[in-house]
């Protein structure tokens, strides 16, 4: 009797297996399908891909090199209004679809090249913060005790400051410049990753598969790198995507205050800062870099939100 | 406090060369360091500092040559007025937006509101400020909507402090005089209670654009949290109960849904303080306002130890107070928290 039941149970589970093998859907395929279903996430992805394309193909898209001064080469002055032939700008004038800046450089070319700076900066800061933050978080969560205490109290101190003010202080220590701004923003974003990683590790540590590995005699290192960390990465992917947006915004803020990218580098924040006193006479030189920052940040924000919804089905409504 | 002290000292670069200029002679620097107590061992400096803070003596600004407390009296009221106006705008606009989006879930209104919120969090604060200034000071110049692009009051407009208007007899330099000067520097408040209406209107006009600029990001965040929190609350059993006993939809939303969804919203509002302070640096820079944000920026880049320390202590105290208020409001919003001590 019992045997029969067991066999039946095995059979039903086997048929369930068959059902699964007919439609093999991995976790990733499921996530991808859910992500595709989110309109805003897809819009974000498209924006991000277009921006990456723009950054990679900058020399083909931009009509001029970003730092080429056009004095003597063309009949244009500084801070000329945008001139687009299709929209009725006289054909005998050279076309500058976003006008020229104070040093008679083509604004559109600088905006296109600016995508390279902002994207690189966003990716690098997040990579640094992600690696350092998740290592610290994993260490704190996995070992516990005083190591946990020391690491997390330091993170609390960093989180206690308004992030932009702390970044300003760090740049003041290191000296202004794009590279130091990058380091400063990476440092202020470390605690977020550390905290999420620690929380993940704490819950995964108690799971059955970790207990099973422990019973099989896995070393701490094998447990941490082979079992715990790979399973803890999901929320960090979301955080990292949103982190790129924050990093780009904060870097632009630092550049605006004169602490980040320095002229003549074509960086949106510093382009905007250079021309801010001319906003009443040449608003286009402030408008376009700002729009570029906004679209980039918006793209990563939408993509991050879409990813979060796709990775966490419980949020689906 | 100690952390701030040590962190600030870790900034390389001599305050001397930042203040006296790069060409300052060694002797001049030596005299400068001696006068400002910078030659003492670090632990002596720390002990003196802690003693001073406990007696509300925040030291003297090396850069501005005034006591830090005087700098706070001059600068802090502006930033508080700015942050409060921004927070009020953010809550008054953000919460209803979130409610509307949640009530019209999955409609064009919902999508539009959320698109607005997404764009709001993605905008650089300083860019929005400059664009608003251009729009209201140049494009709308000769219309009734024109607003000044910067500064706190128009040239020639002076706010007379209430203690002068009311002929109070204050001893110069006393704590009581300091407190009154501080309160009197809340220009909008001061001109309101003393009935200087033209000054009040001028101050309000100058505050509108910076406040909107600073409010945008918190507003967008508050709208998003309100929406998702209300959506979650509206799925609960008690909402079904309220509906089934025949309560009107308005009552269901306001009494049962909203009240239960406000907890995360209040938490987020408290957390916005840090964001507001960071944003205040950029907003005050754009609108040329002499507030705490710009002072702190100047102090950090100019190695003005006393100012950075003093202001940071005040900011930290502000954090503690706001978080206390947030915690207290939990008890009001959710009686279960109050009962369980």
C-alpha cells in the first residue's frame, strides 16, 4: 500500500518533470519575459542602448571634434543660437543644430562626446562601489561578531552625512578633477551596497542549501563564494542600475560646483557650469547639457525600476 | 562630533595658504597658526573643541573672521526657510499626486503622474533652477508671473527686525540678543509679524523659484511612495470590510486607506532632509543665496575647520530632531505602536 503510494507520488512528480521539460523556462528567461512586459523598463533600456551607441559612435555622429574651435574656419561667432537648415535656417549659414558655445565650439558635438564621459563615469563608480560595498557587506554578514559591528558602524557614519556634502569634502581632500570626483562618489555610495549585501547574506546563510553544503563539509570560503554570494546578487543588480543614475547626477553636481570635470573636457555638468552666467542671453547652452543629463539619468532609472519589478514577482500588480 | 573633528583635520592643505594666499611667508603662516591654536597637539585641540561645543562656543571662522555662531545666526534662517518651503511644496503637491495616481491606477492619469515623477527624480537640481530663472525672469518678464532670478530681497528693500520695530532694549552681544537676531533673520516670518507687507511679498517672491527647485526631487519621491503604499493598503482585508459595510469610497480611501499608508510616506519625508541639504548647496549657488549650503561649501573648500565643524554639529542635531519627530508621528499614525510602548 505504502509502496503503491510512493510510486504514484514518484510518477506524478515525473510527469511534472515532463511538463517542465516541454517548456524549459530558466529563471533568466522568466525574468527577461517579465522585463519585456514592462513598458517603462523597455523605454529605459532603449534610452540606455541609444546612449551607449551614441558614445561608441561619437566620431561618426558628431560633425566636429569636441574641442575644435571654429574661429577662422567658419563664419560663426560665440554663443550662436541653434541653426537647423531643415527648420528654416538660411542655407548659407553653417549648420549647428545646438548652436555654438562661448569658445565657438559646436555644442552638439560636445554633447555627443559628453555621453562618453558620463557613461564611463557612471559605470566605473558603480563598479568600484559594487565591488567594495558587496565585499564588505558579505564579510560583515558572513562572519558576524565584531567584524560585522566595525564595518557596519563605519557604514552608518558615512550614511549619516548628506551624500553630496560628503562627496564635496572628499574631493576637497583629494583635489578637484574628474578622477577624484569619481572616487568620492564611489565612496559615498558604498554603504548602500554593503547594507543590501549584508541583509542578503544574513538570510541566505540560514537557508537549507547552505546547511546542506555545510553538512557535506564545504569550507567557509566555498560556502561564501560558491553558495551565498551568487544567490545574493539579484537585488544588487537593481541597485547598481539605479546607482549609475545617481552617480551621473552627483558627478554633474560636483562638476557644476567646479569640483569635478575641468574644462575643456566635454562633460555635461561642467559645460553647463561654464555657461551658467549666460543663461539669460544664451539659454540653449544651459538647456541642452541639462536635457542630456536628464535623459541619461531617466533611462537608467526606468531600466532599474523595470529590472526590480521583473526580478521580484511579488511586486507585480 | 569627534569623527567630524578628525575627518576635517585629515583634509590636507594648510588653512594658512587657503586664507593668506599661496604666497604667504613662513613667518606669516607661523603667526597665523599660533593665533588660531593650530600649533597645539591634535588632542589638545580636540579637548578644547569639545569643551567649547558643550558651552555653545563654536569657535571663530578663519575665513569670514566672525564667530561661527554669528555666521549661523546670519545664514541658518535662510536655509531653514528655504528647506521648509520646499518640504511644504513637496508634501502638499506630492501626496495628492500619489493619491490621484493610485486611485486612477492603470489609467492615463496614473501613467502621466508617474512619468512626471520619474522625470522629476532625474532632473539635475541646478539645471532646473537655471531654467526656471530663465523662464520667469526673462521669458515672462513683463507679465504678472515674472519672478526675480536670485537674491533674497530686491535691492533697496530692507527687512527691519521685529525687536527694532517694537523698540526692544537688547544688550549688544548677549545670548538673548543673539537669539532675537536669529529669529529676526527669518525674513518672511519677521516681515509677516511686523506687518511689513511689501517686504514680505518681496521675500516670498524671491523664495518661490528656489523652493520649487529644491522641492522637485522630494516631491517626485513622495508621490511615488504615496502611490505604491496606498495601492498596497487598498488591497487589504480591512478595506473590503469597510466597503462591505457601506462606507462611501471617499471615506474608505481617506479614513482606512490613506491613514494606513502614511507610515512609509512620513519615513521618507524625514529621510529627505539630507537630500534637501545637499540640494541646498546647489540651489543656493544657482540663486545666489547666502545660506548654510554655500557657507559650508566655501568652508570645506577653504579649510575653515571651525565653520565645517560647527555647521556639521548643527546639521547632525537637525537630523536627530527630525528623526525624533518622525518617530513620534508613528505613534499618532499607528496606535498599535503607541500601545506597545
